[in-house]
């Protein structure tokens, strides 16, 4: 991300809406951050599809999960 910082910037050089309420002769610090471009809906959906294609789905039944938890619990009891 790009950032521009100006210390001791004269407030009178700011646009009117930004200098409202500041005292005359004030010095300010101005920080400008460049925002990344917004992604379109199609881009986001394509990223989701790509993620889903790379992950491995593990479908477990409730019974399988309960059996695994019981096995772990029994292991701890030893």
C-alpha cells in the first residue's frame, strides 16, 4: 500500500471542507493512503470457486465424529 505523509503542513493549504474548525495558522500532519482497487463481483466469485477447487472436503457423519471424539477421550484416560 502506498502512503504519503506530510508533517507540519499548513492548514490553510487544505481544501475548505478539511480545514473547517481548525485554527488559523495551524500546522497539521497529512497522511494519504492509496486504496487498493475494488474487485468486481465476478472476480470475487472466481476467487471463491478457485478456493473451493483446491481444498479437500472431508465429509463426516455425526457417528464418525462421535467415534473419533470417544477414541480421543479414551486415549486421555490411559
